[in-house]
């Protein structure tokens, strides 16, 4: 029985986890560092507790004990895939909402995880410890302990390998505290297809279908959807079976994701397994009708899976767009500032998982993910139209962001046709060009009372800088 | 009736808008045309009988306009015909493109650098990025240190 959970995370995922816990009538504790004193996730929790770092597992476990929490939910990123937090929790008698520390250790080591998958009969991508033979280029340099594109480099020829490995190693060391890197064969025109899996402590395993995550920038996903246009029923069954075999091979306990790359010929390879809730989990929830965080909590408390494989089906189509504080038109440079206007979209089939609101301060301390906009509709075509409408309704000003860029991507004929691969953005340079403003926009900007100075509160578009016309009082 | 003039720099073009307004009604004068407008409730404007939804925020002379579902960024200039600071591309200043930490300085004072050669490595939001020389030349000054937290636009290296 879990009564109180410390959420060892921040931003949108801390808030999303808190929502499910409250529905389960479980008390929640939010943690925060000095950079997050005024952040939105603190308002979503019953209690708050300050910490020096989100990355110190001993401190997180101590905080959980001090608050009387009986479980820790790690979210994604930070310590979610750190065997240290899982182990420290296990030792302190606190339930870690995730797999066992040994499973995290094996799956977090990309080389070790491949060996385990090969033994379980799951196909994997070839790798090398050092420089591969010349005909194998281009290759990818990857962090052994990595994820999310950090510590990853594409290397076109052997001469650049040493520099790329050093740079990736540094970035990995900073981001994950593990600077080991390795070299992997680069599959051309790959699609990134992952399967959500669930496993309980009684040895039951299911998959909850796929997510297509092929639209990426700098090896990081920005648009995800389910179902994938690349999968036939037959291929879905084969990949789903492989994903369940992967989970079984490590006696997986909790919610996890088995990532595959799919080549244009329909061959798939195990890439890695993420032993945590994924950023893009909402598209699965929207189409399969379950709450993955609830499943995580029930499994962690020793419960059985609430579903058998045959109970599950997907209804409709779901797409997620990640709203980042960054400028895609300027090489994706991160943006900072205060959110001056925040008017999110609403309506049928629209879900917003946001870590920010009007007045939120966006700093360079953390990942630039601001919010996730998720839509669900009866067909893929309807989902695209719904997403276009929702992005168009979304007003987020004060911090540069990628909302217009996302709109341009989903408006391309290739996106509509489902012609996706991880090189999509390289093939569509047109999405990097923002439209010239219509003359009416320039006119509206020329209303002297129309602009809000940074930091100024208020909701009216025309604070009384201009005349005292009757419109102001309406 | 109040009348004001605004000068904008839009994708390299200078545009002047003169606004006359009284009691929420008025006229825009732009490029020889006169367009009547009416302010509706918050964030709605009717121009030539057509309704538009909009939001404006500004930081100095940089304006961000959300207009009918799209966001645009453009700059206000002080005088008509005077574009944004000219000669930025020709300058040898290497500025921080974003706030973050200096990871490495790849050059020393006196070094000769090629155009686009990496001079500083920065980390921001856990991602590494390389700052490159805007032009070929000699490193005249280094204004940052490894480990230093720098602000956006801060001067890091000067190339003669």
C-alpha cells in the first residue's frame, strides 16, 4: 500500500505524475532546488521539500524519509535511470516506482543490454569499441549511459572519430556522470519505433502498442504519434512479440519502453530499453485508454497488471508535439525569459501537459521542454488537422519557442503522407523558414498601447498608454 | 485624435506606419494606403472590416507579434530608413548566443584563426555548442574563462 509519494522531478512530468497520484488518493511531495523556488510543479503537490540537487540520490532518499514518503517516483531524466537511486531506495525500505536497480544497470549500459537482447533472440545493431573498418562509415558515437541525444555524434569519416568521441564523452560525463562512449553502425533512413511494455512482479508481461518517434532534431524527438504508418498488423505483432521477449529477458518490473529502429526494408533492430516513463507516453494513454502512471504505481505496490494483452486495443490516432524554449530558425539555440502570455488551446481530443504558465521564468538551468501538446482524433488525418488547429490557438509569448516550426512540419505533404524517417528535417529545409508577417500584423504592432513591456502584469492587450476610449472598459 | 509614427524593419525592408486613433477607432497609413480600423475587445482588431486576433510583447525594440495563429519577430527602428545595426557580420566579436557555461576556450591571444573555426565551446541546457569565428584574423582579446557563466550577448572573444 502506497500512501505518500515523493516525486523526484520537476516541470511537466512532476505535475503529470501528481495528477494521477491525487486521483489515487495518494499524498504527493514535490522537491525543488533554489532555481525552482517559484516553479509550477510546487503548486501541484501536497507538500514541498527543498533539495540541493535533483541528481543526488542519497539526498532524495533522505528527503523521502524526512517527509514520511513510502515511495519515490523518479519521472524521466535526472535519476530515473540511475541504479543508485533505485538501490538507495531499496536499502532504505522505500519503494522505487520503477524496475529493480539491477535491471536499470543492465539496460542503462547500452553494450550490456545488447548482449542480453542477443541472447533473448531480439535483433540488435552492430557495434564496435573503437574505430570500425572504413566501409562501415558513417557511424554513430553514443554514450554507454546516455539517452535523449546527449553524448551522441554522427561521424562521417574515420578522421573525425577521435574528436567526436572526446566531445561526446565530455557531454555524457556532464549529463549522466558516466563518460564511456561506443561506436554503432548507422542505419540509413531509419524510423524510430518504440513499444510501451508493462511487467508485474508475478511475471506477466504485455505491450501497449508502438509509438513512432521519427521526427527528431539533433537526435531528440519533437513529434511522436501512434499508431505508426510504417507498421502492418503482421509487423506490429512481430515487433510487439520481440518487445515482450525483451521485457521477459530482464524480468522487467514496471513500465518501460523498448526502442527499435526500422529500416526502409522492414528490418527492425533493438536500440535500447528505457526503464522509466517516457516523455511521449501520453499518445499511448490517449489511444489505449489506460493511465501508465497508475499502472506504474500499482505494479510498484506489488499489484498484478490490470490488463491482459487481449484486453488492449487502440482507438483512433494520437499525436504529440513537444513545445521547446528554443529557436529552430537559429540552429535550435535555447531561449530563456519570462512567459508573458500563455493561452493554451482547448477542446475535444486535446491534452496539454505543461510545466509552465503565465509568469513562469524559463532559465538555462534545465532542459528546454516547456509543455507537451497532445491530440487524439478518429483518424490520422483528423489528428493532424486537430493538431494544426491547436498549435494555431496556442499563444505563448515572452520566451522564443518552436510552436510555429511544429506547425510547419505537420503541414508538409510528406508528414501528411506518413513519409517519415529520422532525417526528415534535413530533407525539409523549408520548415526552417518563418513566414514574413502580413501587413495587418505590422499594423497591429503599431498600436502603442498594444505591446506589453516585459515583466508587466495584467491581461488586457491595451493598458492605458493610449487614449481613454470606451473599448477599454468593455 | 492622436497621431503616431512607427518605423519597422521587416526582413530587410523598412516600413513606416502612421496611426491615427480616437476612442478605439482610427486609420493606419502605410505605403500610400489608408486602412480604417476598430479595436474590439481585448486582443481583437478589425482592419478594413476584417477581424483579427493578436497579441504583442516587446523587449526594447524587438517585438513579438502573435497574429491569427502565427508568431512573428521583428524590430522597430528609431528613424525611417535606418535599418538594424549594420556591419554585425563583418565584426570580429564572438558573442554568447545564449546564456550558459564556458566549457573550453580553443584559442589563445595572438592565434591566427580561419573563418568558422571553433573558438569557444559552451554548454547551455545540458547541450554543447561551438561558437565559431565570424571571420578570419588574429585573436586580439579573450574576455571569458573556462567555467564562467555568461549571459546572452556577452562578449567572449575579439578577432582583429
